[in-house]
């Protein structure tokens, strides 16, 4: 599989991604940005993976050789990189990260002006082609900028913790540990640190809150310390998961519902990805908001957010986006906002958990996943109401079934939701008989 994915560049070091490829990618990105602006200023940041500093040097070298002016913002989360672009009016940015992937992986997330990330349809394929160009030497420049204080002051200016709460922060030994405890302390919370020392080997668990097995230590620590809330970040700080005071994981749907209820007023638009629970659309409608469905993936959500000026947006995977953060996802802002909701309403974290529909997902290995899903579109298009903006979503009397090909690995995701356990069982039987027999 190519390292150029649907909405980022990602590969294993050094076989797929190394200094030479980073140099070429930097040069290609520089050429791409120069096609958009005569003298672009591009922010470069990176996480705390073991290879990030190596790839950073090569990437910046490539950008300079293309004639671009680089603003090196140092070791930051991905949302902090976005902040540097939209706050200082830069022409784009590149974050060196592989998010929640295992330690041997690394990659690049690229955004253009106003911190709108690019996808395969809006720039990544063009950059891939530009890597074939010969390396030039146009003598760009590089300067360093510490954005930490500006970012923290901005984030803290947007939230207010009225009643101090005790939080456990699990950074998963990622870059988030450098910032999250400090931000929450300044916000007035009591902070218990868990795995907040950066270590690119991720010795305790992979920083991926979507996988429940990575949340076990956080659940234990919340109970041990009597904390009000547990917070777990992914590897680059654009996704977040939560644990309540009873040590139970708060489903992402409940988090999104809480954010919508807090922020949405009549007429406001909310973008949500195709894999979200029907409860999201129902919540939006109950507040007389306007729901807008999107393809899964941060690049697609960013573009849709900007297009419709969404007040808040989210994905089933735990990405939460806000108009306040210039339509970008920001896990620090999202987690502070949840703490704010609890504080001002005198709520417990467990109060956020509401009765949910029966939502299930399976990952199925499949090499010919795109062809498989295309065939399903043809199969179901005449008999059922379907949505095909991202895979195929089939609407049935008992709920819905979504089959979408992964953009980052050779699998398909089969997701279904019914309002009851019995509805879910009917949908599962439908999947076995019509889509994939071994669910």
C-alpha cells in the first residue's frame, strides 16, 4: 500500500518512510504550496515519536530547497499545529505524526490555509506526483516560534471551570503529556498524571482510546484516586476518550450528544460522519439544529465544517471539532468543555451516560475492499434506501447497516445500529445473509 493515504501520509520507518522520502515529500509539499501562494509561510511541528526529529530535519530541508519559508513550531500536538496556521495567518502546515499507530510508524498530516487539512482529492495525490520532480535548491528560510503560551491562553479563554473537579489524564506516553496536565491545572482542576512522560516506544499501551483495552489502566486509576473524570488522548491529541467516576468508559456518542446539547442553538449546523449513531441526528433535530452528514475522515469533516460553518462536529471515532477552534478538532478543548459542562451543571461524569441504541462494529480483513463495497452499492440500490458518500449505508425497518472500506488498512468496517437488542439481532442476520456470513 502506498504511504500516500486518503487524508494523510503514513508508513513504517525506515522501510516505507525515511530521510530520503521525507526530503522528497518536503520538497513536493513546498512546490504544492508555492502553486497556491507566491511566498508561502508553512508551519512544521511534530510529536514525540522516536523518529520524528529525524524526519523533521529532512522534511524542513526539502521545504527550504523548494523555496518555502518554514516556521518551526517545535514539539506540539496536531491541534496546536493547526492553531499555529489559523492564529498566525500562515499558508499551511505539516505535522509529523502517525497518531495512534505502533511505534515503528510515522507520517505527515498536511493542512492548507485556515488549517483545512487536505485529502487525496484536494492535494495529497498532487503532492505524490510532485515527489517525482528533481530536488531544487531555491534557498527558502526557517525560523522558530514557540506557540505554547499563545495556544494555552487561547484555549483557556474559551472555557470556564466553575467548580473544580479532579481529573486523571492518561497521555499514553505521547506528546499530550507535555501540555494537558498544565492546561487542566491552570483551568483550576486537580490533576492526576498517568503515563504523561513522553516515550516513543509507548511502553504502557498504544495511545488509542478507541480501543477499550487501552483504557483499563485509566479506569483503575480513576477508582484508586476517587477522581471525577478520566481523560485519555490519542497519539497526537486530536482524539479523546473519557471514563466516569465509576470507572466506566463513556461512549463517544454520549460525549458528542453532551457537546451538542451544550453548544447548539436553533439554526446551528452540526456535521457528523456517516458512522455516527442515529441519536446524533435526533439530538440535533430536538434542538432545532441542522445536521449535515459527511464522509469519515478529518480532511472531509474540515472541508464540510468550513463550508457550512458548523458550530460543533464529530466522528464516531472520538474526533470533536468546534467553530471556536476554527472548525478544527481539538481534544484538549473537547475535554475541557466536558469538564466545564460537569462543573457548571454540578453533574457527575456518569450523568453523561444516557440510554443508547444497540451499536456494533466489526472489522473484516479484505484486500479487494473497494470493489466489494462497489458491488454492494449495485446490489442494494434498487430495493433499499441507501447512502453512498462513504461506502454504502443501508436503511432498514430495524435500523441501518454501514459497510465502508478503510482508507488506511486492508479491511472493511461493518457497522450496524438498531434501537433495541432484538433490532440489532435482525440486522446481524441481514448482514450474514446478504453481506458477509461470518459476523
